[in-house]
């Protein structure tokens, strides 16, 4: 995609890193231009008027000018700062996790209104103090689908038969479910309870409201989280650049990504 010389777009700040003495490079996610890096000049100076509008997770309106190596931010205005999320480490860590997953999954400069709105809806749900785990599981399942990694949950990927209501298996390597006979003896697949399979199918086929109406007991929630997490790790591991992120996923400590 060739970008215009000067353009205005709504964006969510996925992450930021320092550049030189006073600048930052921001990774922005936009509905029309996809993910792109942009330089924010002088934004680390105390006199900067832009810095408050460009914190990670902020939804903002930015004016971008095409630069030699990357876009330069010519102006910006925060639209939603998600202050409620920033005040609560539990919510903040989940929101940063969602932003980082988007950063890892989406390619640069590829339009995707659907994934953009998925991230925005996820941030708004986290801000509303809804059940944060359900919000994230729904986000993960949809992001996998948008990225072309929809897991198979109806049939056995070995023998192609419909799954029976017994304990089946989930195999990250195969990309979905295996029946007990086909999973037998191999190391990768993990047991998938009948209820976990039901909830995962609802995550895949239902709306967020269908999911929100469900009271998922903690143990079941953890089982589903493990299956989805292991699948995400498997998918991202194909990309060596994601290695550091996968380590953080494994340690489950995302607070370190906050740059103060
Ligand atoms: Zn089978």
C-alpha cells in the first residue's frame, strides 16, 4: 500500500520505544492503513504538547506525514485514553497483552477494519469492568480467526469424524481437536473436557454477548485459557521474532512491557 504524503487517521497506539534524546517511535494500528511505525518528534521533552495524547492503548486522531524511512506525526488528538484501564494493573496487563498480540499477529500496512474494531471493543470491554477473562478469550479466538488460524473444533483432525461428547484432545500442532483414538500415544495433544469444548465452540461461533451471559467456573476458565494460549504460542513460534514475546507469555508477566 502506498501511503499518501499527508493523511489523517484514527489509530490505537500499540507500543512505543525511545529514539535518540527526545523522540519516540510509536507503533500505530489504524483501520485503513493497518499497522505502521511513526516518529513522534520531541515527544519526550517536558514541553511536548503531544505526549499526553500518544500513550500506549490510547485511541487518537493523528495527522501523519510521509518521511524517508517512516511516517512522522504532524499532529494528534486523544479520542479515548482508557484512564480506567491504566488505574488497575489487572486490566492494564490484559489490555497490553491484547495490544501486543495484535502487534504480533497483524502484518504492516494491511487494511483490517475488523481486527481494528475487535481491539477497540476489547479495550472498551476491559474498561467497563466486564469479566476480563471472558473478554480476553473472546478476543483471542477472534484474532486467531481474523489471522487465518481458526482452530478446528467440530471434527477430529485425524480421522475426520464428528467428535463424541467424551473427553477429546486439543492439539496445537494439528490446529484443533483430535478424538481419543487419534490422540493416543502422541505427546502434544492435551485432554479437552466436554465443557471446555462447548465453551470454545461458543467463543468461535457466538457473539460476545453469548459468551458474557455464561458463568464459566474458574477451573474451566483456566482449562480454556491453557488450550488457547498453547495454540497462540505454537502459531507465533513459527515467527522467530516473536520468541521474546512467547517467553513473556510463558512467564505470564506482562507488566515489564510498560515503559514509564
Ligand atoms: Zn480421530
